[in-house]
C-alpha cells in the first residue's frame, strides 16, 4: 500500500520542520542557559560513556562489541517508557502546555534515509548528537562532518518539495 501525506490530511507537511508542541511563551535571552548547561552535562556523559569514540562506533558496526547497542537500546527503552507515561497520565510541559504526538505514516524514503544515515555514521564515526562533543574533545577533523551535515540539511530543505514523500 503506497501512502503519502495527501492520504492523511492531518499529516501536514509543515510538521516536517516544526514542532507541534512549540511553546507560545516569550522568554528572556538568558532563559536558554539551562539548555546550555544540560547540553554540557550530556557532553560529559557522552565522553565518560565512550559513545563518542570512533573505535566504539567501529566495534558496533563490525559487530565486535555490545557496548553501543546497549546504550542505544537503553535510550530506546527509556524513550518508549517516557512516551507511554506521557500518554497514560496526560503529562503536560512544565508550563502546563499539552504534549501532542502526531502519527506519521511510514514512507519508503525512511529506509533510504536510514541507510544513508548509517553509512555516514559508519564512515565518519560520528552521529549528529555528539558532533559538538567530539569537536570539544579536540577531534577537530569532525568539523568536516559537522559542515557536511549542515550542507546536507540545507540541500534537503532546498529540494524537499520535489522529493516523493
């Protein structure tokens, strides 16, 4: 069954790039400092857990170690439990706003995108999440990967209306 966003009126294309949970609250410029601090803490955890290590990533793709699969599997389980609890107890944001989950239909482009993502991850040894942490630890060659990710995102935005969604 071939499905596209035209089959689902609620699957608005603007959801590709915007959060349906976007806050309408206005905050002062310093409000984002807490996110900077959480990001720095997450970076430290990435380094200590060795999930930014090129060698750990290569071990994963060569099926030589369970380390990365354990980390990723744990993250998936925590995310699934979190979504379940948010839905079951109708949990709201800290500002009292409703959290909304919008179903997205499966598209074959997700397979190609996932394969392309995995290939890039295997070649560069870097996933988008810890790029800044890798650069912060002195792996400055990752700047090339970061610039490539930015370029790829920009190109996708440029041609996305022409792609079969």
